[in-house]
C-alpha cells in the first residue's frame, strides 16, 4: 500500500511540473477525493482509487506551492535587468571544478532604487577558485552580498535554480548556517586536504572520491568509472553505506564478546542489541553528513538506518517499501529532489 501511495504522490509532483496548475484548485480537489473515501468504505477498490487520486492531487499541490513560477518575488523576474545587489545565504557546499567554484545562494533580499526589498529564489554563482577549500571565500552558511547581472540558469543547473551570475563581486558578512552541517562540511574538506597532501595525484583524488564522495578537480577518471559501471564507487550510494555499516558492526561486536559466555536475561539482550543498533545508526548519520548530505547520500543513509533497526524491531526489511518511504520523506521536504540524478 505504501508503495502505491508514494508512487501516486510522485506522479502528482511530475504532473504538477508539467501542467502548472494552481494550488488553490489542487488542494480542495485532494480533500474532496479523501471525503469520497467515506461513502466507499465498503468498496476496497473504490477506496484505493480515490486514495490514489488524492495522493496525485496532493503531490501536484506540493510542487505548485514550491514552484518558483508561482512566486511574485522570484529573482527570475529580474533576469536581464541592470546590475543588481542581492543578499542571501550560501545554501550548500561549494562545487569545485578545475579553476572555479560554484556557489548555491538562497536569495532573501534585493536592492532596488536604494532600498532593500524581499526576494526569493535559488541563485547559482560562478567564482574563481582552484583549491579544495578557500577559507577566505564564501562557504556554506555564509551570508553574502552579491553585485552583478542576473542571467538565465545554466543548462546543467537543478530545476530549483532560477538564475545565475558569473564572477560577480561577493562580500561575506556572517555565518548563519546549520552548525552541524557546517562542522561536517569543514571536516570533510579538512580530511580531503590531508589526503591530498599525503598522497600523489590522481591517487589522492581517487581516495577522496571513494571515502568522502567528494570530486576534486584532480579526479579525471569519472568517465572511466561510468563506462565500466562502477560510478557508485565514487559517488554517495547504498553500497558504501552497506560496507560502512558492516565495518562498524564488525568493530563493535568484539566489545560485547565477553557477554556471550554469560547467560543474559531477555531484557539485557534487548538492551545490548539496541545499544549496538544505536551506535551503528549514529555512525551512519555521521557518515551521511560527511558524504555531503546530498539526496543520494540521504537516500542511502536513511535506507541503511531502516535496515539496521529492522532486526531489533522484529520486522523484515523490504527494499521497495524502504525506498518508497525515503522518496516520500525527501519529496515532502523538497519536491525538486525528483530531478536529482541520485
């Protein structure tokens, strides 16, 4: 049932992106479909059909609420105008290429006629940079002021990116990001710097991609991994989470080896099992954040946690149900996640 419901929800999101229907029409229609379930309470097939229709309409309304096309304050309306001054927050870890860095900025204000006005939209900003991390540049969580000319989004940009800027003037003000994410982002780049200094290239870049899922400019093997079907080794994936979970579990089990020679009460066994499960789950969360917390890493991490907790709960793990639940959770938070290749 969960798989069918989530599939209908995802179909609704896709249809919402294609039809661009207003949310004030979709939401009442979804609730009306739910109300029709009541008179069909004795008809199993009718109940299922009305429930799926409601999920489709809810999915379409979720996309309509998040779509920048329905935002009167979207910065996309300012594309092509004269040079502007924008203020926003760096919403993600900078993406590196050979000689540049790409920032994702969530815009909050725009300066027009000498006054600051509210604005919305995600902006892709191309800046100079060639190192793994620029401590003096804009990084995740920094509040930045950007001066430049708005351009249409690049062809490879995500669907939620509504505009772009190339080499604007950037002023860093303060940091307002999530401190936990900021810590793991900086730790990830610190570890990448250590590996880059300890090993020659391209071996260092390959190890950074394998261990941290971070693609540095020195990594020139991406097309080769794609050609041989091993791209999951250098990207966040469930395979990495499975291996990591097995390593953590194997490292923890000897710590409880002394208890195997004793006869434990059922409550003590359950406590021991949940302790091991909790340590593994926390480790998977930390590794997911260390992998960049991108949609692919979140998908793999959440499914890995569900796999870990299924046994102490006495439940069987079903990969399709787990994948459906992850898809529902991620698309509830961000419906544009469906257009992410991960």
